[in-house]
């Protein structure tokens, strides 16, 4: 009976870990073609950003091979070429893969320059970025502690009171998953995108977003995304957003 219980606990915790792990950590990214990237890097170092960018773009969108460093190079190249929406997209992709305060500050500075919303330059936001950075390592440590704790309790044939404490620990993991898990963000991809009070073209109009504005995605209903827009909920057509996870 104890063996069966232990097996169920381990399966449950492994399931939580699998569901909580982002896709970019589940699969190892193959290494990019060295020759093409070396040529692109040479062009990039020489300031020929327009010539270097196609090779980088091919690695990301065609061959599906990328790293945060490559995305940051693409963002810098687009910024130098004056394409700020593309620069924000690649910065957001890099931030989603490897949260860094420095990357967020670059995004916030670019947003201020072009009068975009959704990029708060506050210490609270930087604290959130740090929490996102350590979210998955912290979750792995909590799950490892749960497995070790279950084995220890079963081995020692602990009394019921000890199991109550263990249940509270597992509940803490659930709270950690629910409250601290990073929410997916999206960038407005179409000029004049409208934000509505409900998932319908007949709903009340709330505001109009600019290309590059950033929103947090709370859910999806049919062709609409439910988003967080300036401290309130709104709905945007899915075709008007690029979701970054």
C-alpha cells in the first residue's frame, strides 16, 4: 500500500513538473549552422545589419534554431535599422526564454521613446522579472523536496500528523504554481487594433492600441484574447496580436 501511494505521489509531482516546464526547456535546441552564422556575425560586427539579418532570421523562423543571444542580436539589428516593432518582438522573445532585468530595461526604454504602453519601468516590475528568472529552478527544487519528503515519510512510517504537514507542503507548491507562474504576453501587431469590453464586435469600445503595445494574455474566447490593459480587462482580436510565451 505504501509503495502504491509513493508511486502515485511521484507520478503527480512529475506531471506538475512537466506541465510547468516551458517548451523551450523541454526540448534542446540544435546548434545553428556554424558557417552561415559566422558570416552573419562578421557582417554584424562590421555594422552591416541589413545584410546580416536574413541569416539570423532563417535560423529562427525557418530552421527553428535560436538562443537568447541570437535574438538580442536580431533586436539590436532591427533597432539600428529603425524597425522598433520588430526590435521589441525579438527583445520579448529573448526575455521569454531568459528573463533579465537588463533586457527588460531595453524594452522599457524603447517603449518610452515611441510612446508605447505595457512596459512599466518600476522596481516592482524588475522584481517580477527576477522572480520569473528563478521560477523554474525554484519549482524544480520544491518538487524534488516533495519527492524526498514522501520517501522519507514512507521509510520512517511517520504518523498522521507528519503527513498533514506534507500535504500543506504540497499545497504550497500548488500556490507557487498558481500565483507565480509567468503569464504569457502579447504585442499588438496591427495599427489601430481595438480593445473591447467584451468578446464581440458589438461590445463597448475601450481604446485603440498602437503597434508594439504590450498586453498580458489572460485567456482566449473564440477569435478573441482576454488581456490585461492598463490595469483593466479587455478583449482584442487574436489576429491583431503576436503572443510571446
